[in-house]
C-alpha cells in the first residue's frame, strides 16, 4: 500500500523533442501534430458561421422592374368607357406601386440633401407647421382675389405705383375715385395691353416709342410736359412775393456784430 501511494505522488514532467527535417529521409516521416477533439469542434463551429453578406434571405432573386409610366402597359381586360384604368406592376405575387411621385413627396431625400447641415425632422412641431402655413398664405391675397401675388418691390415698380396713386393730377378733366390706401399696396400684378389686330397701325404706338415703365412714358409725352410747365408757372405766380427783407433782419445783424 505504501508503494502505491508513493507512486501517485510522483509528478510527470513534459519532454520536448525537436526533430530537424534534414535528419529525416523523406517528408512522409514528419510527425503530424495531433489536434484534440475540443479544438476541432470549435473550428467546425466557427466555419459554420457566415457573414451578413453571405447569409441567404430565404427567397430567390426576383427580376423586379418598376415602370414609372404605367400607360405603356396595355391592360389585359377591355377598359370600360369613361372609367380610369390602372395597371399595377405584378411580379410573382408582388404588387409594385407605379405612382413614385406621391411616395417621394414624403421622402426626406430631396434635391440638395447632401448640402444640408443636419437631417430635417420627419414630423414637425404644430407651431412650426402653423408658421409655415401663415407664411405660405401671406404670399398671395387669397382665393377670393384669384391668388393675387405679392411680388418683390423694386424702384421702378414703386414709381409706377406712386404715379397711379396721383392719377387725378395727370388728367384733371377725368374724375377718379379716392385712393383706398394711403400707402403702396402689397399685392399687385403688372400686365401688358395687347393691341387688337383690327386696329390700323396709325392708331397704335410704334415699338420704338414704347417704354418699359409708366414714368418713362410720361417723360416722353410732349403734352404732359407742356401741362406740367404751365401748372408750375401758375403756382409760382400765385405765390405772394415778399416786399423787401423781414422786419427783424436789422436786429439779427446787430446781434451778430456784438
């Protein structure tokens, strides 16, 4: 019993043996390292794992083709007179909507998306939506005024509007209603008068005499210039002339000398 106990206490030391290939007669004599079963199972387990790019989705590749112009396809059934026919694209049981524009209206990816500093929110706050609606509504006068726009005010347009407000001075023989606004209007639109082809060419204004603005037309009108000169002379004559210097001029001169 004592010999058995002493034998169990003895520890076995590992022995390392190095073999040179030059000492061997052939490559077949090279010892092959033995791999444990646990290491071999781990290798087989990792070999079964595939990357996301290599995983199968469980469905075959579908030759999907989206036609954005459904009018090209002719429906199989005869269309009913007076009814609109839609031809959805069907590929192996999959229906693809051809109305791409309506889908892209809700998309965040719009032209110039790469130039934005941050991604715009998909849903906006109620206050911001209300402010946007108010800003859009202020661009036109409304449906009752046939969406009269509010164009950008320039110097030429401002002068034309001022001339229209002073129209009673331009032609005193014609009666005009009083202006409803004391300031320049915000909503207005400029149009051009098209000559009728029935009119004789003597009754029209030649193209070389036509001007871009109302002020330029008035400055080029000889009758308007004569009328302005006559009115200016009448105003100067009606103005009372002063007979000599004012009474307190002598007193002011004395103060300056002192």
